C-alpha cells in the first residue's frame, strides 16, 4: 500500500486521498477488524465529497482487502495485521520418524490451565460469553421434552439421524457432497481423530503431521504407540508438499494427520489449489488423510473454506470436526466422515462407547436446523477477529523487541516467536508464579523443539488480560538480559 506522501509528483485523486485517510484510521486502530466503517452516504456528507467519489474510495479499500461489503449491512474492516509486525520464523523439523513422548509435559500444562485462579492465556477454550448458552440449553430442554424416551435411549453407533442430516447439509459449504450415511457422530473431534487413527494404523506405524501441531494429537499418537514424521509447515499455506511427498516416496507413511483450515497453533488456511494437489498426492501413494476441520467455521475468509475431502475421489480422507469451538465444548458432539474407512470406524465406535450421548445430539441438530447458526458464526468471527488484532497490538507494545507474531486466518490462537534467549518452559514457570498460564512451544512438537515459542489465545479480552500480557512481556524481556 502506498501512502499519499510517498507519491509527491502525482496529483492524488480525491477518492485515493479518502481511501488513504480511512486506511490510516484502520492502521491506527480507530477502526478495528470487524468494525463497521461509516456508510458511503455519511462519509460523502462528512468529507464533503460526491457519492461517486466515496464509492470509488470504498472500492479501492475493497481491492486492497482492507474492508468488505456485507449485503444490507454496510462496509466492515477485514482481518488486518500491522505491516511492521513480522511473522515467526519456521525452522525445518528433523525428517526422521520419532516416537512421541510428550504426555507428562502436556498433562502439567492442562492441569494448570484448569486452575480457575490463574489467568489462562494458553488454553484455546472458547469464551462462554461467545457461546449461545441459554438458547442451546432451552432447545435441549424442549427437545428432550418432545422426544421423551428416545432422548434417554441408546442411539445407534452412527448417531442421531437428524444430526447427521444437518452435518451432511453443512458439509456442502466445505465443498463436500455427503449424505447422512456418510457421517458418524462422535464424542467431540478428539474421538473422531482417535477412531480414525485406530481404524488405519497399527502400533509402530508412522503418521505424517504438521510441525508444530496441536498437542492433544501428539498425546493421542503417543497413546496409540504411533511414530510421527514432522513435516515443515508454512505459516500461510500449511504443510510443505514436496517434503511430504519425499517421505511418502520412501513408503514410510501409514497416514497423514493435518489441520488444513486454521491450524492450531499456526492459524494458516491451506489454499484450495494446495488442497487439490494434496488430494491427488494421497491418491497417488494410497495414503489416508485424517483431516481435522474443527476450526473451519471460524475462518475470517469471505467464504467458508473447503476441505481436502472436497477433492478426494478415492474415499481416502477421514474428515473430522465438532461444534466445540462454536457452540458447546461440553456437549462433546463431533463427527467423522471416514470415506472407505467408515465401516471400521463404526465398528470401533460401538466397541469404544456404543454411541454418543443422545440428548445433546438432538439439541445440536435442532440448533443447526433452526437456531441461527450462521448468524451466530458471523457474530463470533467478528469478535475473534477484533480480539486477535488487539492481542497482536498488545504483544507489539509489551513484548521484547525481536518478538514475532502469526497472522491467523481465523479462530483466536496466536503463535509467538520470542527472542532466542527466552526459554518458553522457564517463561512458563515464571508466568505461573505471576498467576498466568501459557502454552509453551515444546508441547507442539516431538523433539522438544520451539523452545523460544509460545501459543497464546485471544478467545477473551479484558483489562485483566491486557495487564497479564504486559506482565508476560516484561517477564520475557527480563530473560533477554
Ligand atoms: C485442532 C483441534 N482438534 C481437536 C480439538 C478437540 O476438539 P473436541 O473438543 O471437539 O474434542 C481441538 C481443541 O482445541 C483442536 O484445536
């Protein structure tokens, strides 16, 4: 983006000047991501320009991807990250398979994250204020009253048909054409991933994963006695396909486990072209992909992102997701569409837990059908977009120079690289003494990597959180001396 002062020899058209003024207001946080900017009519009145000039200025802002028009609603600021905040470096992981031994460290972080006396800056749990608690529970009461005995009876292993129908309908927006028969309801996304791994792998097998990746996946791989190969991952586009192909060529890989939309912790969105190429690659080598799409509904993109499953012609993708980030983590409702592995996943589900709890399935089905889920998503996406921006700004203000922050394409998780001298496990200990919890980098990889990285989350925002970030920043600063 060029500013007016950088182009002294050209007469700046009025609409460009106006676009620059608004750009500066966005850069200086007068308008934050998710905020509505003044309407064309009111800006034309305020700035004394014609409606046509104001329209041209807004079109320019749209072209620059700074604002978006929403039908019947106006213009809104899009996710925007300050140009001067650099993104983290991404080291290349070791390409050899490794056993996972992460459990004790993760359990410690989990336990601390649950302590209500500590300020949780690490655990990526949604803020209850952004969940439709009353509406959902009202629906639960009403649906169980109407369904009577059915609501307390065992469901089939596949799950409540009404919910499978809703999930299949929503899959249309992810580029998939699924029927209720293609869906199996699980106890959260975590069970969907676990059953998928169990359906494909045997102890000792190797699974390709992104690096860094969600620590609970590492724990699951450890519990199932699986090895992993960590693949280099780009902050904007996800896994490096050349590296993945080179390990596939060696025939070492039994499955891939990837978070393709809004990865946790990096926040990237894998572009469609890359998803298509990945679908072709797994087909070539006949390697199944467990695709975790739990964050997909919280993407800041204009359209709901597609999944690799949308391009899968051989039934090799096991698509896993849940409503834990958007509706109710405690209902424990997730699902898997396991392609050619569906019968085996169903068999395992009935062995493991017979079926998922019936009543929450009914309530979620009803909410997805008539509860205004899309409206709810639009609202919380705007909130998270804004909070991610505030947190980015606060980190820039209080953290040592040399700190780098990711630019998530959705959700509310931030990956932060600190100066090399800051050991995130030591920072974890000193933050704990200051009553703050964080997620230290080493829990996101198998070789104790990412020592100077942490994951933070912007699910909530308050003066207390801002203060905690300032404290964390000064603790990190002390470690640089
Ligand atoms: C990438 C990813 N997968 C799975 C889960 C767990 O999902 P659920 O609570 O639905 O089991 C999480 C939770 O943070 C997550 O970030």
